[in-house]
C-alpha cells in the first residue's frame, strides 16, 4: 500500500475521500507531523461497484466471489491496526472518531455481500457500539 509517513508520537491515520489520494493531505501533513506520527494512505477501491463490474464482467457468481474475497482482507488489516489503540468502546477511544466513520460503511458493504468478519472481534465490538449511537443510527442507509 502506498503511503506517506512523517513525524513521531501518537499515530494519526489519514484516509482520503472517494476519487482522491494521499496527496490530498499534503497541505497539512507537515503541521500535523510536528505533534504526531502521520500516516496518509492510498486506498485502492477494489470493492467499488465499477471496479468489481469491470473485473468480473458484472456477472454472478463472480461479483459475489470478488467481494467475499477482498472485503475480509481489508477488514482483517483494519482489525490488526486496532490493536494499537485502546478500545472503549469505539475504534480508538471513548467517543466515535474518523476510524469508526470509515469502518461502518465498510461493514454495511460486507453485510450486503455476505462477507464474513466473524474472526474480527474488535471490529464487531466497534460495530455494536456504533450501531447503538444516535448519529450512526440516523446515518444508516435503511
């Protein structure tokens, strides 16, 4: 995974929005790196519907197999990152943060495609905490 890493101290993970890249954080990385270890990553959208459709021809069962192959890999990597933080009860502390905001749509997608993350206990705990939070309840797509 391509990334930019600067500074030292408590880690701060910067994730770009759809259609952007880690360079979108360039204007503020130096300032943040004065106080924190800043990690800005490039996420590859292998589970975006257009990428999946191109790779699979949009046909079943290839579509579902694609998602069930790639989604758990990403969630397992996220689960590993969570070990660096105290979970109480959200991903990085006692209040929802960016990690939770990024994670919940991925879990919606995992559930949509039947991709298992039963082997990710911390993610499941974060999911339970977020699911009962009023802001996440209001943002649910249903």
